[in-house]
């Protein structure tokens, strides 16, 4: 395996020394490109009090290519599908090498605070969200309780 | 004591340290997170290392390239920031003199390696992995229903067809450097004036020096006098390769613009109507051009240029009926003003030939002068030696 680019080392150091509130990201011992991530559900959202686990992988072309991020915890959200894949512009076409691990994770946290059912990934959830927002939010709260809360 | 020394003294050690710290921390490349190496500035003012930008552009070869920080489309080739480079080299050399650890040495040698690559790319004319070659801007002609067109081949571009992955002209496959959007504001026009000027600059080699300067002057005049529609007509001229014709048109417009400034109010209306007649004629040219380009697999503007010139010559010889019809039409529109007539368009190539001949003659006579002056000086020497 090629040596780790300096930028990745720097970013990792800073994630530890100057962590983002409500977000943790730790590199895997075996593979320093693989991060175990947790994001706290934003206050005021149906995901409040939940702690969501994600995995983040930095591809070989990073930072020219966006990191690959996926939810490991089940979540009821119109832009996140059953496999945990995330529909977010900065992870796809709007990626920029000036973005970093921390900014991407912040964007995901913001996505939890403001779901966008008009650009859905999980169609059934989005439909539910548009037809009956209160009901959908209740279901999201239920799922957060079920899957994202430490017992 | 000069001004700079005074400032440094007044600030004191602490503030001067802050300045250096600030300079270094703000000179970090947002792509590699290191101190900028070979800083390249985009038109929005953001700076990145050459190597970083090169690989960012290369991984997005056919897409609409944007600034990593502000996303402004990179429609002009980014430039080397000499000033910033000097400042950073100066500071890094000071650090080097002080003696550094092996890690620093490695960093410095890496910087030198990248600089060698940059210099090689400059020497071989392959900056940014050639992503700015075979690229153009989309231009919008307000007199053509505001349809965006490829700046290279004038193929109609449909904004909906422009893929996120491929911002390229479907006809000539040039990458389009700006956002393809139909004209809905005057800003688009001023943008297109700029883009035309840029494209011309790139193609400057196709023109002789005088011709190129004339064209740039004309573009300025158009954009200054709010006759921007004319510029787009003009560029279609340029592309349809009636080079003689367009040059002569513009000479005439020059004269007109001069007289306009003398007696502006009176001539304003007449000027407009003249422009209209030109635009009408240009539209015909455009149609012809599109038909041409449909038949041709790739852009062959140069080749077309020659064929048009040949046609002109034939016209002169055979007095082709069609062209003389069009010319007389032209003449009717413009004869009152002493404006350039259709007939004189054909004469254009003649004139140019004559001009060339004249230039040749001048050059020859210059040579003769040279020779004779040399003879004279030699004679002078002879006289001197005689005196001796």
C-alpha cells in the first residue's frame, strides 16, 4: 500500500486534537484510510438523543475524490436508504478538494437536521414524509429510539 | 531610511513575527494543506499549488471546472502568482539558512521536484495536463434568440444536454469552460464580449499582428458603444472565415463610429439601421455556416477559410450572378452613407493583394535604402582613407 498522504495524517491529527462537537471519527488500526464515525442526532430533530454509527473510507484519489460514507445504524430519513447510503451533493458531483472529513461529517449532521424529501433516495420514506410529515417524524423518532440509543 | 525599514522598526519584533505567522498560515494550500508551492491563482483570487490544481483539473477533465473554495467556474487559464511565490521562497530560504531537521529537508526537496515538473510543463506547453487546450466558452448572440453556442464551432448548445460529467460541445467535442445558459440578462453579453476577446487572443497566431490589433480595437469599440450585438455578428464572420469581408466591414464601421462621435444625435438612428442590414446579412452567413458544418465531421475553419477565399476569387473572375445580386442589395442599403458596399467586399481581397504588394515594395525600397546608405558610409570611409 502506498504511503499515506500528508494531508490525511494532518486531518486525522486535527480530528483528534480539535474534535467537532457531536462528531467523533477514529481511524482503524489496520487501515488508516478507514474511519469509524459517530454522529449525534441534532437537537430539535427527530434524531435527537440518537447516536448514529457510520463508516468513512478515503479512496486512493482522495482528496481529488470524495470520501465514501455510509450509515451503519438503521435510520428513517428520506435521503438515506436501507443500506445506509447517503444522498448528499458534496459526496457526489459537488465534491471539492477544499472540503475535508470534518466538513463532510458536518454536512451529514446538517442533513439530519433538515431532510430533503424532494430529492429522495429512499422513495417510500420520502413519500411518507411529503404526505404525512408528523407521522414520518414520529416514525423517525421511534427508529432512533430503537436502533440509535444506547441501552 | 526608506519607507519599508521605517514601518518594520515602528512595528517592533512581536508584530513582525505576527505578520510572518499570518502570511505563512494564510499561504496554506486548501488542497494539500501545505505551504503553497508554485502558487497558481484562479480568476476568483484563490491560490493553490500547481500540482494540486493540475490533479484536480485532470480528474475532472471534461467537466465544468470550478474553484475548490468558491466554485466559480474556471473559464480562464489560471496564472502563476509570481509575487506570492517570491514572498514564500524568501521566507523558506531564511528557514533553510538557520538549519533544519531531516523532515524539512525532505519537504524542501519535494518542493523542488514539483517545481521541476512545473518548469517542464511550461517548456513543453502542457500546463494543467492540457485541460485548457481544445476548450472554449459558450457564447450567446442576442440577435440569435439568445441561444448559447459553442465558441469554437458555433454549434447550438442545449443547457439541458450538458451533462454534469461532460461539459463538452456535442459537435466539435471542445470542453466548454463556462456554464451553458441562455441569455436572460445583459451580464451574459458583457461576459461574451470578454470571452470573445479571450478566444481571439488564443487564436492570435492565425492573424498577422496588425489584423489582430484591429480586431481587438473593434471589439473594444463595440462593447464601449453598447453595440455588443455587433460583436457576435462579428465573431460569426470570423468563424465563417470571411476574413477580408469582416475586416473591411469594420473599417467602415470605424469611420462611422468616428463620425458618430462628432454628430451623435443625428446619426444614431441611421447607424442602427445600418447595423440591422448587417445583421440580416450575417444571419444568412450563419445559416450557410451551419449547413457547412453539418456536412463536415470536424471543425475545419482554416480549410473553409481558404475555400471561401477561392470562391471570392472566382466571383471576381466570373462575376457570379448570385453574389452580384446580393452585393447590389447591399449597395442600396448603404450607398447614401458612403458605407462599404458589397462590391467593395469583393474588392477586399484585391485591395489586400494590392496592399501586400505595396508593403513588399516598401520593404524592397527599404532594403535599397539600406544598401545605398551602406554604400554611402563605405564611400565616407574611402574619403577618409583618401584624406589620410
